[in-house]
C-alpha cells in the first residue's frame, strides 16, 4: 500500500510539473476554433479524403455561371431560384455577396454544400441565409432544400436549419430541420399560423413534426401570440455566422474545367 501511495504521489508531481512549465503533455493537442469551410481531415491513410470541390463541381459551376451571366438572363434551375432572385436584386454585387461553405452536418465525414449569403449585418434577424443545400450520396449531389426570400433557411449553432416562411399575416410558418445520418432532410419541429374561420377573424397557432402547413395534420397550440413568436425569435437567435468563399473568388478556370 505504501509503494502504491508513493507511485501515485510521483504521478501527481509529474503532472503538476508539466502544467507549471506551461507545456502540453505529449499526445494532447490544444482545441482550435477554425472556421469550417472544407471537409474534416481524415487521419486514417487507408481512407481517401473527400474532395468536396470535385464532388460538387457541377453545382458550383452552375451557380457561378448564373451569378456572372448578363443581366436579363432568366434561365435558372428551380433549385437555384433563391440565388437567381438575389442576383437580380444585387446585380454585379451578387457574386461578392453570395458564397458557399462545405460543412459536415450529420457527422458522416462527407460535408454538405451550403450556398447563400453569409455576410449578414449584426442586426439581421438571422446570421446567415441559405438558398440551396446539397448532400452527396456517394455518386452525385442531392438537393436537400431550396430557399428564397419568403421561404428562408439559416444554419444554427446546433448544425440544424432554422426555417421561416410567410404567405401573408394569416399564413406564417417556422421551425427546425436536420440532416439525418442517411442524408435525409427531416423536420424536428414546425410551428405555423392558420385562420380558424374563412373570414380570417381568428388566427390559430399550430405545431407538428411534419412541416406540413395543415391544421388537420397538426396540434392546435394554446399559447398567446407573444409566446408563439418568442419561439420563433429563440430559433432565429441560434443561427450563426459562417466563413464562406464568395463566388467572386471562384476562379473561372474552376467553373469551366477542361
């Protein structure tokens, strides 16, 4: 027992000595907070790293062409409507405002592609605005969702998406979505308003986990208007600023591979 106590005391002395010298014990690395714009590095040399730029090259090239096309070009894929909408509003500044981020949202070591406006002002309702998000199924990019001004998405600090949309004062919806382990885009919680009578004199508050804006497929929520919208504000507050690559920095050679 005495020998055990002596050994334990020596261990404590060694640890204290190491800490007091301001050094980090071998094998322990300091935690850093680098911005996530590429896939996480793969330490196993037997597993090839995922080349996100190559995997999503067609989507990135399509966005680049859309943002740099001459004014008045009305051809765009449905999935990129939000990007086109913003490009029409901002003109030549669109390529500086709209960018892209690679971020692993479901911890499968394969990052998703997020395209949108990430340089938002400090007083903006959300800290980012995503117009399109894609995952990779092992062979090709797969669209997760498309957003636009009245049907918007933003990434939260929990790697979920805050969604908010509106079809008028009586028809508003917000909620939270996540990417599953299998790459599916799933609703976690959705909240919406809907008129209880045809004349819209009374508006009801509803919630469900399907994201379907239909009172018949939801639970009516007995809360005040202030309580209802406080949930929306809490979700919006969880959105985060992201470091993105603007499409103005996306080289033309990359957009038009040989």
